[in-house]
C-alpha cells in the first residue's frame, strides 16, 4: 500500500512513500475476543432462578471458606445453606457482601466462593452464569 | 534464532468480515466467533497456508505496513500466543 | 395433563398443558383474537406441581416443557399466567433453531423494521409497546426473529409484558386488552397487554430491518442520540441472542450481514414523549 505524497516524504531525493502504520500492541495487550454463549444471561433474564448451596448431589458435604466442598463437620467449614439463594441475592452477595436475609454473614462469604466456583453441570450454574455482566 | 513456526488454515478462516476497524472471524472447526483487533488479522493473513516463525511473520507484515512497537519481537510473540490459545494458529 | 391450550404467535406454535385451569383461562383470554394454532406444535410448555401435593397445598407451579432449566424456581399459582409466559420464552430461548433470536423489541413501518435492543430494564419493551400505540405496527417486545436465509425480521407478537412504572403509561388502554395485575413477581409488578389488533392481523408479514436502536431510559439523562459502530453492535447483539452460537456459520453470516447493512444509534431519554421524538427523528434520517 504505497502512494506518493509530498507531505510525508521521508527520504530526501528518494521516492516519497506513505504506508499505513500498524501498531503491534504491547505484550500484555489483548487483540482477540472470543464471543461466548449468552444463553445463560438471556434465559436467566426470562426466568426466576435459584442456587442451592451446595447442589443436592453433594450429599451432606460442608462448604469451606474458599467455597470448596469438604466432609461434614470439617473444622472451619460451614453447613449447607438452609435455603437456596435467589439470583438477586447472589448478585448482591457477589457484588458487595450483602448477606441474604436469615443467613449467617461469615457462612455467606463461603457460599459466595462456592457460587464463584460453580461449573456447568452443577445445580445453580445456569443461574450464576445469568448473573454475569457481559464483557 | 528461528523459534517455533506457526501456521493458519485458510479454509478455517474463510468467513471473515470487517466491522469498523475490527475483524470478525468465524472459525469453522470450533464453531467459535472471534473479534480481532490489528495486528491479529494481519498476522493471520501472513500465516494463511504458509508456515512462519515470529521473525518471518514480522518480516512479511513489514512488507505492507510501517510497524510500530516498543519491542516488535515481544509484541509478535504475544500476538502469536493469543492466536494459538484460541486455536486460530497452530505450531507446525 | 388435565388442561390444554394451543397457541400460534407468528411462525411459532405452542402446546401448553397445565395441572390447573386458571392459568390457561387467563392465557386464553389474553390470546383470544389470535389465529388457530397448527396441528403440530413447535414447542410444549407444561405447568406442573413442584411436588404432587403442591397441586393443592400452597399450589406451586413448576415450569416444564420440551426445554427446561433445572434451577428455575417455581411460582405460586396466583402467578400462573406469568409462569406460562416464562415457559413460552424459555422454549424459544433454548429451542429455537430456525431463526436467529434477538432479545429485542421490534416495530414496523412501510415494510421496514426498527429493532430496539438492550439490557433488561433499559426500556426496549415499553418503547416497542408505546410505538405500537403511535402508528407503528408492533412486531414483538421480547424476541425478534431474524431469518438467516432472507435477512428479514419476523414478528413474534406475544402479550406485552409491562413492568412496574411502565404500567401507568397504559392506564388508558382498553381494559379488554389488559391482563390481571400480577404483584410480587421476581421482577416486581407485571401486567400483560394484548398487542393492537393490527399487530395480530399482520403477524405473518415480515419486514426488512432498517434501524437498530439501543434505548436507555433514565430520569437524570440528557436526551441524546449517538451512532454505534458495527463492531459494538455485533458484540452486543451476540450477547442479546440466546442461539447465536448454536446457529454456527448461519448465525455469523446473518448477524454480520445485519450489522454491516443496518445503521445503529443509542438514544437516551427521560420520558415517553422524548423517546418517541428521538425514534421518529432517527427514522427520518434514514435514506
């Protein structure tokens, strides 16, 4: 892509060329964005959802402070939440530590970490995914 | 120093559309859509069906563009790593 | 299932089954002017008791059907109509493969479609409904259906879901078009409004998309109109679509074609009057 132009002549006596500048970006920059499915977001907006903590398949496991599942009665771990958390409560909890009504504040932090660790296939995942803001 | 060589499959990148400064690409093998900012599309073009190391990619792009970078080698390596991570280029 | 109702809205037909008669009675009234459904329905919705005894004891409606979300919470029977509408939305969101679905309102004039898209609560549903009362042909408030083969937008005019403050805007509407006031829903107070007769009569007429708007309502906003670049429109619409990824290459071709051929604007407004005025002037600018 070259075109002669007297404005950008860089070489005296030589052919004046103007080429498009291409910045390569800083090493830490990001130049690729992958479109992720928005299914959960939009479906979540059309439905009322809940997140059981932990999922019913987890048996009697307790929730450690970091949100992982541990055997019942493990020291420092919290018992399952007495009721599922609604999508709205989860959003508030994940944003600013607003404890859902009726739940213990410390336990709720562990529950928040459990929610953050939810993966596809676990009960409550679709609800959690629907809370994510689009990038 | 040559370093690893990469290649992009032109068939897999056939669906690409310019969207005000960015390039949307449908990667057929994965079914994923990616949005690319320069110089990523130019790097893909330089590797479409033609293997190349980071150095060779730099040279190919420099044929058409005035390159701007504090550290071109680092920048190209970073871009190639990004493209490899999403499967748009592969080591060959 | 004890009770059944078949409905057709645009190109999509539903079979809705219910363990209780009340939700279907309300639904039948809201859709009484719609054409008959096809013999074979595209989707099934089932309103079922969460547990067998919840059919009678504190009746609780679980939304089931061809497609279901396992962590959806049941609704009380008093909100059965809402459960049915949510169920219909869910079947579309999860099961629609023929059309690219956009989470958007749409209206038509002179064979051209205006697409109103944005986050829940931004105002797109209300604005679509308002324009439907101001001379535009209402095509839908929740989903817009883009045909990948033709690029045309197909109408899907379900009962319009008015929420909270928007209810007051339609106080003057013919009561025969209004459903019951539903309080205490997950999204606040909701009331359904039947689309205008013309919208129902013409629901099988598609339209060519001509303008995409991102409406934003806010009492503190200054009225404004800004262009939105194609890349931004593309990304926002992929986030507003439940089946973009599932449609693969067809979805890509369809959406890139839309954003490269149809202009887009963001509009901010403080009132219905300002909204309609901004829409009309953006539309007038089109060639």
